[in-house]
């Protein structure tokens, strides 16, 4: 189960792109001095991420908050780490801060650094890695 959060979305900033952006901004002769917010301009809606998990074989249903709490209680004995992760993740509040990184995105573009939009394939690779290292249980067979 996952709580439906249609108004929430997430930006996944690949660390190699962030590092490349910072390095380019400090070494490029024509980069303007200033403060930059190096973050991907792309977001993925929460409920779409859940759909991506379902496509990978994870049996996740979007629910209301009450049904989600009940589902966490049922799964906690069998998968305590996953239950704690899900509980912590669902309890995160909105940042309540809108960051306009268009200035940074334009500056990065001028020095040849661009974020790739997250895709279902990227998500599948990230989830496979998380399963391989033991952060998440494998989807049922």
C-alpha cells in the first residue's frame, strides 16, 4: 500500500550531474559568479512513482492514509525495515518552499551540463540496486 499523494512530486538529481555542474560553474571562464541551486528541473509525481513500482512487480495499491496505516501495521512483523522506510517516507511533509532553479538551469546549459529526465528504466535500475544491496525486498515472484 502507498498513500495517494497526487499533488506531491519528487526531483531526482543525479549526483554525477550535480558534481559536473558544480565543477563546470567554478572552472568555466564565462560562468557568472553567484549562488546556484543545482537540482534537476524534472519532477516525477508521487503516484506515477508508485505506478512504476507496480510495473516492476511490487504489489502496491494507492490508498487513503487510514488504509495505509493499517497496511503498515500488518507488514511490520515480516518486513520491519521496509515498513520503517515506508512510514518515514509517508510522514515527510511538503517542503513548502518553491525553488525556482531556472537561473541555474540556464547557467548549466551554457556550460554544457544538463540533467536527464528520470525514466521508468532509470527507476527500475535504481530499485534493482536497492534490492541487490538489501535496502528493499525483492518483488514477489
